[in-house]
C-alpha cells in the first residue's frame, strides 16, 4: 500500500491517484522528468544493475511514469547494461494511453556518442516503434550507417549530444513529456546543462555498499540546481520522492 506523506493523506493511493500525482504539467516545450532508484546509502546499482534495488512500489510508479510519457529516453550505458528490449508498456497501458490521447506506445530514444549499440540487438530488433538515436557529428560513420537501417539517427552536436539539441529534436517531433530513465552520465550531463525539470527518486531501504555510481556522474555544474519537494510517498520502508526544479 502506497500512502502519501507529502501532501499528507491517510488513504492508500490507487493507480488513478498516482496518475493524477505524476501528471505532466501543460507545456509547450519538452519537459524533462528523470526517474531513478537509489539505495539508502546513495548507490544507484546493486550487483551492477538498478534491478537489485527495486521493490513493488517502485515498479508501480515506474509503470505509471511510462504510461504518462511521450518518449522514454535513455543513455547508451543503460541500454547496454539493463537490456532494454521489446514493449516498454503493457496492453492495458496501450489502451489507457490511446483513451487519453497519447500514442499507444511511447517513442524510444537513446543517447550515444560512440554508437556502440548492436543494430541486431533487442533494443532495435524487437522495438515496438522505430527508435531514435541521438548522437553527434563525430560518431563513427560505419556504425551510423548500420544503425540508420533500424533507427532514426540524429546529430545533436559536434562532439557530444548537447541536451539543448536533444530536447529541440524531441520538441520537433512533438515529444514534450520526456521520461528519462537514466543513467547517471545522462543525468549528470542534463544537470550540467540545467535541463532537468523533475526528479522522481525512489529510495530503497537497503545498504547496497560496493562501488556502484551515484545517480548523477560527470563534470560538476557551475552551481548545484535547487529542487523543491512536490510529493513524498511511502510503502513499507521505501520512499518515493518527486522533486521539481525550484523556480
Ligand atoms: N538506479 C537507477 O535508477 C539507474 C538507472 C539507469 C541506469 N543505472 C545504472 O547505471 C549504470 C550505467 O551508467 P552510465 O552512466 O554508463 O549510463 P548512461 O548514462 O545510460 O550511459 C552513458 C552513455 O550514454 C551516452 N551519453 C551520455 N551522455 C551523452 C552525451 N551528452 N553525448 C553522447 N553520448 C552520451 C554515452 O554512450 P556511448 O558510450 O555509446 O558514447 C555514455 O557512455 C548501469 O550500471 C545501470 O544499471 C541505474
């Protein structure tokens, strides 16, 4: 049972309440929501994967967030380690999305500089929609040509995919409700570019130890980005925060 501590409510939250809570604001530009899970000690992985940190409440919220998004955006590292393949939403979600004016399946986009992604791998071969690969002009030509057969490959910068150009491309495609599922390098880059609107962070009641990454890595931004707490949910001992960039 998920309950809400902020705003305080004694009732369990059903899926409809979660949909209302996590509804994207009405926007006319891409609005960037990141979703992460971390252990109580700050680790973003256990045994090299985020799955080791998961729990029932996190799965429920993860599902709701995908249901609400126009596009699921991930870094190439996450695709390589977490095994993204096939449909990201189930049949119920497809129906719900269609009833609510969304495409049955969200668009799927991956950010990669090296283009070290297998064109015959499940991310592409079993994709429910043609994926979008966001890269830079310096990406290797042979890999670009191979991926262009199975995905739309778009340059979003010269040496690296710039968050502003990534978002401009998503905006051109009408993909305004952006759900970024990581990983740490992408959150670090978007933080540095001040391109994060929201962070949904699940805090798992675990001491994961080890040397897994934090949820954001890379060069520091000029100054830390201030957030405000929009909601705080609880199930068992797991916490589910929703932070928005302080205006
Ligand atoms: N706790 C969580 O919620 C969570 C969520 C997601 C992932 N993870 C974990 O995070 C780990 C992976 O970390 P990661 O930092 O490698 O993941 P990542 O951020 O998904 O991927 C990093 C890769 O994305 C590409 N990339 C990122 N920013 C780029 C830019 N501006 N321009 C061009 N390419 C860019 C690069 O790909 P190329 O190397 O192809 O150039 C880079 O190596 C895994 O262990 C995974 O399980 C945890």
